[in-house]
C-alpha cells in the first residue's frame, strides 16, 4: 500500500503544470541541504575540540545550551517545515485504511531534511566522545535521547501548526526567556542543564524523551485520523457572512475595486492573515545585525534594510497572482485591465512598505546611519523589487488554497523556504550597489546608489508595467491551466 502511495506522489510531481519550476526548486533545495549538512557535520566534528581549546567541558557546554538548540529548531520548523500534503479526498472513497493514509503522511515527515540534518551533528559529536574515552553506553543512550527530542519537535510542529494561537504563545515565551537571560534577570540554562546532563549520567533517564516521542506520535496519529473523513475534518465550515464598508475606495475606480478585494482577502483568510504576522516579524530581522555591527560584514546594513522594510513584499507579494488562483479563470473572462489588476497589488505593496518603514523607526536607537539603510532599502523595494515580484508572479504558477488550513494535512505556511530562495536574486543588485558606493567613497554613497536605483524604478514604473502586462497576457492561458491543477 505504501508503494502505491509513493507511486501516486511521483505521478503528481511529474504531471504537475509547474513540474519544471518544482524540479528547479528541488535542485536548489538540494544545494541548500548539502550546505547545511556540511555545516552541521563540521560542527559535530569540531565542536568538542573548539570548546576544549576554550578551556570548557565540551559535553557540559553542549548540554547547557541544548535548550536553545531545540527551541530554535522548533521555531524554524514552525516557520519553514511544511505539513505533509496528500490528495486525501479521492483516497477516502477507495479501499484504503485510514490508518495507512495517516501513517504514510506522518512517515513523510520522519524522513524530512529537518530531522536527519541533526544526525550530522550528533553522530560525529558522539563518535568524538567515544574516541576521547567517554563511557560507550552513556554516549549511545545520550545520542538516542537527542534524536528522540529531535523527532518530538517534528510531531510538536505538526500539532502546533494546526493551532495558530499556540504558535504565538510559543514564540512569546521563547523571546521572553531569551531576553531575561540576555539581560541577566533569569538564566533558564541553569535548570535545563540538569536534565540534559542527567541524560548522560543516568542511564535510565533516556527512556523519558523516548516515551515522550512515542506518546506524541500516538497522539498526532489519532488527531489526524479523527479528522480524516469528508463530513468533518475535510468539510467546508460555514461562517456568518460579514459586510464591510470600504466604499471610500470607490473614488479610485478600478484600482479601488481590486484594493477592496485584496483587503477582504487578507482579513478573511487565515493563510493571508499570516502574511501580516510574518511582516511584523521581518521588522525585527535587523536586530540580528544592528545589535553588534562591529563583527558584521560591511554589506549587512543594506541587506538588513531590504528585509526590514520588505516583509510584506516578500510574503504577500511573492504569491501574486496565486492569491487569486481559486477564481482566476472567472476573473479572466471579465473585461478587466491587467494593468489595473497589477497596479492594485503594487500599491498594496507600496503602502505596506511605507508603513513598515515608519514602524521600523525604533532602529534610530542604533543610530541615524542604521535607519538610513532601512529607508534606502524601502526606496529600493518600492522602485525595483516591487516590479521584480510582480514579474516573477507571471512565471510562478503555484495555486493557493486559501481554505487549506482547514484540511487534515493542508499547507499552513504563508512563508516557506521556497519563497526565500526565489527572493534571493532580489538582494544581489542592492548589495552590489552598496558595495560599489562604499568602495568608491563611503557607505553613505552606497546608500545613495541604492536609493537612486529605487527612484529610477519608480520614475519608469509605467514603462515597466507595460512590459509586465505583456508578459502576463502571454502567460495567461498557461497560468489558468496550472491553477486547475494542484501544485
């Protein structure tokens, strides 16, 4: 039965209208997997000796910070690891056991890159411990406990992804604990290190994370199995309709009509609402770089500036016109101007970028130069990246099911690794411009170069829109055909 499921997965992949795009993305993902594999492998081999040279106990130091290791892992999974997707409805009318369907879907997550990449750290580190004379049984049991915690995170991700409020609570708790330790109010590692040291010192304690893993799998299995029938977990929930007064947008004509549709789409759908949450999180991206700029590469200010001001652009904008995929065919039968449609998306991105830049004014605490980098990045996002986003949308033919979060194994991620990979080329030009200006004179000239590129893009927006409009018309029927299929 599992073999048949694998066969169906393969057919769905090669027969997809976006097969070429999916294949290219998987190749890029392969390089990313290789990179992180090498990073974890290097850490696993070198961590022991690096800590030894720093006059620290390697195992005790690793155990002390494992709480943050697993918290970061879970947070990254919630952000990027996708829930297993299967076309479940047709299977429910066939003689397949529900338990087999659920076991297969959960099994896909067990083989995920987010799980096995940790082995490239813990396996070599455990081998080094054995080479250095640590007790063989203790090392093996400690390793088993670590992998049990890794897979526990895997199933916690599946459960938390179905409960948006718990995601917010988790992020809040992690941020508070990290902040308390950073400012010296409370150090959680003083308490958690006792447990992780115990996993090595007490040979029977490894059973605790193993039992937790078994319990999480059992609970996750039963949870998804209980949702696996048409008239409940997969059925469409009917809610009370609400009317909203957005008539003030009528003064903008066709543009206003499209803007009203986009505002309603964002407010009424869970997946699109998540883009607002992710845009807010992007605002704090600069704290990673601006908090200690003395050890950062010189190009980092503009890199951070692009991200801080471009959160909405990289989340919502990246999926234009996929947000409208469910009714795109109907929309194309109407007398609609492509230019008006694209302009509404562009103005929405511009407004969101402007608001993000204003909200990011707290970066003035780090100095005027930091905030100037954010402003320059915002100008570039409005003038150049907004056009590149819309241009990329003509070729990114991946439909979005806005109700997918209500399904048993629906896609609940408004932001994922694929989005980031597509976004990377949009960062190269501003970085090069900033580097060129800095090399010729100083960082201020680099910011000027980036801002000028944005101003020029804004000045020639009508010409650029004409080019993008022609491309959308050329790709129109391919896009319609792609939206009829499941990505």
